[in-house]
């Protein structure tokens, strides 16, 4: 009776489990199949390795000749050409300071409140009327005033031209004293005011002998026929109005309608065409170089 009872119990367990018995059997069968597949792949891989070794042994010996480099593979982005290479930094723009380097053209020598008269600048003063001028501009000045006279401009003369540093010191001191006396200014105030129209000794372009003051050296010169003629014709003889009203912040000098400066004919025409004062023009030339 005991074996039969055990057999019944086993059958009931199988019924309760449904297909569980078959699933386990199937799972075991699947494992066996995977193991057989792995074994087959291992055998196949081993065969391939053996064939490869055999082929290598059967191949001819490699040559001792140097291996030629393969052609370079084209890049997706082409290397930059010389023309497209990053340019070097541009030189800094020229400036006017105490280290300013003069241009080679003597006619463009710059002297102002920042730049002193170069120590090696040569002046050979020549008498023109009662005033001295740089001998290099004597002919141009003579030709200009002769042309003005030919056009009916008789009332024009040179009031001031070349001045030594000592002359400039005397002029500045006289102006300071006049302001202190006539306007009650302190010496410091008088000097500051005088330097608006009179340049510091050593910093006046009158030291070059290239600057000329006309007639009565006053603002009413602007109302004369002589002034109108100069504004129309002076450039043809190499002269420009040195201190225009609209350039005071650049020149550092108040407007002077009577003050003309020799720069050479081509430079004078270019300066007027470009509407530049001398400070602007010399920097323009330096930055163009």
C-alpha cells in the first residue's frame, strides 16, 4: 500500500504543477543545446586559426626593401594656406609724445608743446625785410608775396618769423608781466594764459625759421584781402595756416589766423585736401608707411 500511495502523491503534484514538469525538461534541453553550440563554435574558430597559420607559413618571405609610405589620406578640412594664415599683430599706431621720432622731410619737422625742437635741426637764418627766415624757404616766401602783389594785394608783410630760444623766453616773460599788470593775474595764472598763444621756449616752431606771422598779428587779419588771398593761394607755395580754429584741441594753440607755416607744396595741398593740421598729417604719413 505504501508504494501505491507514494505514486498517487507524485501524480497529484504533477497535476498541480500543470506543465511545470515539461518546462524543466525543456529548460534542461535548451542548456544542453547551448553547450553544444559553444562547443561547435570553439571547434570552428580553432580550425580557422589553424588555416591562417598554415597560409602564413606558405606565403613567400617579405622583402628587405624599405616600405614606401602610403599616400596621405585627404583631410576633411584643408590645412590653412599661407594666405589664410593668422596675420601677425599690426604695429601700434604712431602717437605724438616726448619720444616722437621726426620724419625725414625737414619741411615737416614738428615742434609743439609736447615735442621740442630737435637738437640737430639746422637753421641758417636769412634776412627777409626786417625779419629773419630759414634760408630754405626764402625763395618760396618771396615768390608768394610777389604773386600776391601782382594780384593787387599790397598790404601784406612779414611781422615775425625766426626766433631763437632766447627770443622766445623774452616774449613769454613780457606777456606774463603784461597780464599780471593789466588783468591782476597771479604769475601762475598769467603764465598759463600766455601759453595759450605763446609756446614754451624750445617748443615754438618759430625756432625752425619755417613759420611766418603776417601783418599786425591780430585776429582782425582774418578780415583783410591779404588773408583771403593767402587762404586761396598759399598752398601753391608750400604754406598752410598752422593753427586752425577747429584744431585747437589737437595743436594745443588758440586759433591764429596770421600764423602760416611752410611744409612744402605737395604737403600743403594734401593737408588742405584732408583737412588736417600738422600733428594729424605727420601721424597720417607715419601710419601709411
